[in-house]
C-alpha cells in the first residue's frame, strides 16, 4: 500500500501548524501568515517500520574519547569564538542582520585557507558576483570552488565530487530540497535542509558553515529547531554605520560560549581587532564632561569602553531617555535609583547615553560608569582621564561587586590608567606592602559608600598631595568608608546644589 502525501498549513511567523487554512494565527496573533505545505511521504516496507540493529549501549569508562583535531581558520578571532578552530563534521550556523558582513566573513576565511580545498555554495549571488567580491578581499583563492545553486541535492552532489575540507552554504533560507513541496525559505524547507546537511556532515566528517538571516526581532529566522540541530550558533552583531563588528557564540558544543571576537570592516574586507580597547577609546577627552571609561568584560574578554552621556534641559514637555549600545530599560532604572537613593533630580532633563564605537554592552559592571557619565554631564565636571570605573548598581543604591576584577584591573594597567574605582568589599583583591593592587597598578580606589548605599564620587583632579573629590548626594561620610586610604577628610555640604565636597590625603596607610 502506497503512503499518501500529507498537507498542512504552517505559520511563517511562529511555526504553528494547522490542518486547515485560517486567517489569524492563534499562537502569535499575526494575520495572513499561514502557508500550505505538502510533505511527500516515503513508502516503507509492508508490516510497518522494521527493527534494525543500531548502536549498542556501553559503559561510560569503556568509551574511547580523544580530543578532536580542529581546523585552523587562519583567523585568531574566529578561532577564539569557535573554541580553538573548526571541528571536522560539525555544523556551524552564522547569523546576523542583512549587510552586516556574514558573507564577507565566510568568503574571506575560505580565501585565507589557500592550502585547503574549500567550497562556497551560494543561493543568493551568481558566480560573477562572487568573483567580484573575492577580488576585493585579500587571500589565495587557488583551491576555492564556488557554486551558485539553490538545490540541496545538487550542492551535496558537488560536495561528494569535489571532496572539500570546508563547505559554506549561503544562505540556508535560499536552499530547498525536492523532498518537500514547499516554497524555498519556508519553515519546513529550512528545517529539512538543515537536518540533511547535518546528516551529511556527520557521515562524511565534513564541516559545514551555513549562513542564516535574522528577523525583525533580532532572532534567527526560521524554526527554533534550527538552532537545536546545529552544533554551533554564531551571532554577527554591529551597526552598519560603524566599522566594528562583534562575533558571539550563542551555542557551542565544542567550546565555550563566553568568547568574543571583534572585527573592523574595511574596504578590503574584515580586519581582526586584537586590542579593541585602544580603538574604542578616544584620545581627546581632556576637559570634556559626560565621558567615563568603563572596565567591562564581554564574555571572558576585558574591554575598556568609553561611555558618553549628555544631560540637557528638556526642550519639550516630556523628557527624553535615549541610549545607544546600552539597554534603555536599565538606563531608566539607574536614573530612578539616582533620584530615589541619591536625591539627584533629573525629571525635567533629557538624558542621552551612547557607547562609543557602535558596540553593544551587556555587562552589569557598566552601571557605575553610566551613572558617572550622567552626573558628570549634569554637573559639567569632567572626570580625570587617568581613571576608569567598574561596578554594578542595585535597586537599593548599593554598588555590588563584579566578576573577573583581576582581568579588568590588568586591562586598565596595560592601557596606562593610574586609578580604577571598584566596589567596596570586592573579592580576590591582593594588596602588597606598597598599597598596590595586582603589583603594577599604581593605586586602586575603592568607591566610597555611606551605610552601604550609593555615594557616587566624581574625581575632578588627582594632582598634588591633596586632591579634590566631589561627592554627589552625600551629606555625611561614614568613618572608614574609603578603604586603603587615610581617614584625614574634612567634609562640607551644599544643600542647594545637593553636592558634598572636601579634601582627602591620598597617602596610603
């Protein structure tokens, strides 16, 4: 008896299925998103599915395991994100916005691997277009094969014929298989093509890199099962108006998901940024208010990032709150903490926050630099260029310790900063007899707190034996609130400006 083909209707937005055509999806609520899909059934032997002998269960200690040999991608940043290189037989999904540089990165990597036979299969561009793009990139394309094809079967036949060491499919949304009667790019086509590629990669031990688009919400287009099928999910982020691109690993079965790669888009392709802190910091910060340097960690990589803020009187009735590269909801929370716990009123002022370089930062330790930049702009007091800050701000106004504080301090030291403001009570801080933090750091200043609440300080001058410190929203300084420093401090307070001021002897105890 021959099996019948099945017809179903699938929502192109969320992937919900229905046996009949409906106007509105009951799951996501979108209108007109259901599409007809016909699955061709594969006939089986009479009597149903036959039992076949598969893998046998064995004890864990009997399993022989050795470290997988990885392929060098000739890119230190890409190798870092992958966990040391590309594992043979793995399936990597590279996603990102249109025009961000996914195809450029994939083609450039293959061209750098001139000693290995590679295949670039594109369903979006013709062979001539790929040739023109390759001429702009630097590399050796002697062993690079290109294929302009949208049929999955013909792509796999070419892979079997050429036998390359790495295959790139650009993109998965433009590839279709003949086993499913559905339009190319539909949910069932994307899922089936990814599953077929994964099966081929595991059987032939050939690594595949498939390029995927993202939807308007910022997630990978297609069914969610696509991310479950692949071994590694790489997200290529950045602003098209800026030159910097960030490569993150959202999923990696063969390595860590905490690594981060940074590239710079140039005319001749993507350039690796080995020391991003130097490029993200501008050298003309002298005398500029509203600028704070944050000692952040993205993944496991320490970065010094320039945080810019602008506070101005509201031009219209409703004050504006805008942020670029920083979570807008967290900015609103920090401003509420600043008003509630510190007493600084910004209700009638516009607040704009920008992370220089066009990158996005998710590290909670950037809270303190954001507040410092906001208060610096509001008071028009420039922070000293020799300091950087790090610390998470809680709803109670407390400044909470952050992780990887040693890496942050070493990164600040490497770039020539003399002072770093860190949360009080930070663990894993070692102080030697000279009062130095981690040996070569000149001096570490622990942020002043009053009854474990926020007492943000703006250091305006570090010159001389007695340095001027401006405390914001602090009417009484608790004894011993500044660690590692002598308690020789005279405090004053201006109730009209809500600013405390005083002098401190910076000689260590």
